């Protein structure tokens, strides 16, 4: 069956649009290029997506969503909250660096869309939810102070944005970035952890020295 004979679906359009963006880059990729690759008219594509902007939102949203399952798994796994929280951020940083290195054209599109308030808020809110899950469990187990998990989650994401937000990707190759990440993390975890009562041991945090991101595959 030729491409023109295959039923046109939104999924086919998004997969093809990804390929077009990788081939031409964000600036040069056009809806007509997607239609040509599908063997249909651009009007047929517009019956599934209203504008090029909507198409890009859907493509990048799908691309970002593919990286989320490992992060969601960390948020709900067993283990101490401080350890899981560090593991979540190590994994998030590793994912973003892998995307930047392995899929530069899609990452450039993601970086451009991240400047849009609505798109950025949707991505950010997903991460806040995962961080809040861990902080909430830490409050419940007594390793974290009694804080609002959602507000604290937003604060931790803002404080670490230099290390995972696409706007800062040019800085990630600098070895000093990993040193700064450890310094910031130490302050954050000390602020979150409950004060020790006399005679209690320290709360230990996994991965105290971040020697580079572990490559996490979706």
C-alpha cells in the first residue's frame, strides 16, 4: 500500500512531522513538506491540525511524553524520599542532555516552544506533580519538613532549572555545571529535611556527588 493509500491519521502526521523537522530543522520545516512526505495535499493535513503552531505543539508534546514513563516510575517506587528525589532529578537531567545530544533538531524545537507560556506551563506542571508525589511521601515518613508538596515541588524545579530547562542547554557541557548542581542540591535537601532530634542519625541522600548524568532511555 502506497503512502497515499494509507488512511491519514493524526499519529501518522505527527510521526512524519518529526521526520521532517529532523531533516529540515524548525526554521525550514513546513506543513507542505509534511504533506508531500505523506503523499497528500496540505489541505488534508489541515483537516487534522488547525495550524503549523498546533502541529509543532503536538509533535513536541508527544516527543517529551516519550521520556516521562521512567520519571513517573521513580516517583512512585519504594525507598526513602530524599534518595528518590535525587534520583528523579538525576534522571531528568540525563534525559534532557540525551535529547540535546541525540536529537538536536527536535530539541531545538522544544527549546523554542518552551518560551511559550502555555506550552511551558503544561510541561512544568507534569514535573511538579512528580516532585510533589515524592515530597508528600517524605513529609509522611518524617524525612521532610511539613511543607506544601506542590509549592515545594515548584520551588525545587525553579531552583534547579539551570540544569534541566532547555533554555540553559548551552551551559550543560561545562564541567562546572555539575559542581553547581551538587552545591544547589545540598542546600535544597538541607532545607527540605526535617531537623534531627538529639540522638538521631543523619538523613542520608543518595548520589551525594553527581559525576555526570546516567543515560536514561524512554
